[in-house]
């Protein structure tokens, strides 16, 4: 199976502060022009783009990798067979992408995604 890392997500207690930091440090461009107001980050030519999302109240900051898969539900099923737990079940987002978030057996969270375009 071809399953590349296709994006990253920074989950942060203060997402606007981190967006400002990375924009000023690296010149990354940020857009919230999407149905969920998600802070989409464009890192530049040849880079992996990502986004910034607020952590739940009292939550900590962390980075998640999102792996592109052709079948999100199938990837979730296989991951759970191998010992992962589901945090966010397969969900279709307003833009048509389908994603899920899991925790691997070591406790690291990651996402799987199938982009609509």
C-alpha cells in the first residue's frame, strides 16, 4: 500500500499565537478560508503543508502526522486489529475529505486521510 505522510497538524492551546510565530519565523502562509475556519498552513515549494487546530480545554500541544490512504475505514479497521484505538472515527469533513484520528499502541496519535481532490 502506498501511504505517504501528506500533511501535519499542530494541536495547540493557543493556535493563533503559534500561527503568528511560524509565519514570522519561516514566512509560512496561513489561511482560514474554509468551511471549518481551520488554520491551513502552506510551507512552501516542496514542503508538506499542514494546519493548526485548538487543543481541547486543559489539553496539551502536540504534532500529528496525517497519512494518505485510499480507504479511511479500512485503514482504521486494520489499525485497530494491530492494537490502535480510535479517537475520532472516520468522518467526512465539509470540504469532502474523509479523516480519522487514532492512537498507536505506543500512545502516539496520528491521522489517516483521503483527500476529495
